[in-house]
C-alpha cells in the first residue's frame, strides 16, 4: 500500500480558521497585558491517502493514549486531547516556555466517508498513527444497502 501526501482545499480552510482563532486569542491576550487564559496549541498533522484508507500521523509527545479522542462522522474527523502542564509544580518557574500545554482539537474534512468502526490507533515515540478505512461504496458511488429486518 503506497501512501502519498494529501492536501485538500477544505483541510486548508479549516486550518486557516484555526490559525485565525489562535492569532485573535494571542492578540487579545497581549492587549490585556498577559497571555491567553487557556493555553492554546494545535498539533501538526500529516494526512496520507491510499485507495482504501486515510492515515493521519500526529506528533503528540506527552499525550497519553487515554487523553486522545478520535471521532468520525461521515467524512469529518475530529481529533482532541490534552497534555498536562508543568505549572502544577510550585517549586519551579518557567524561564522560557515554548511547548504548548492543555487541550487541543483538530477537525478535518476528508474527500471520502470513513468507516468509524474500523479505526485503528497506534503510537510510537510520541507519534500517533490513526488509520481511517474508507467506507465501502458500490459502483454507482452509493453506499451498499444493509439488510433490514422486516416485521
């Protein structure tokens, strides 16, 4: 199965919306003489597509598997999670803080519906690989009919 880089205009628009939100929150936080009330961060993602699946790779060091949520509705994939902050340690203070902490949520629209029951997630050295099999369709492009019980 050969994967190739994938970039959709819809993905770019959703990403641009996130960047505008981040810039606005940063600007407002700076005007008020402080930082944003909620630390904002958004992990970088790579999306690959094959004939039968999408694979999303996300660098999420410090995010334990139980803090990662992947939800799918047709062709919309939402990836949310959180990374704990070191701010709880009262005996230390940050001198230079660049790594974002707290919650994140990314929402992507793919070109094909995904089978939510067949998603697999693996993690290696802080990189999560999320495999999203495409929902099967018949030759006409419609989803195959499922058997319905009759009364």
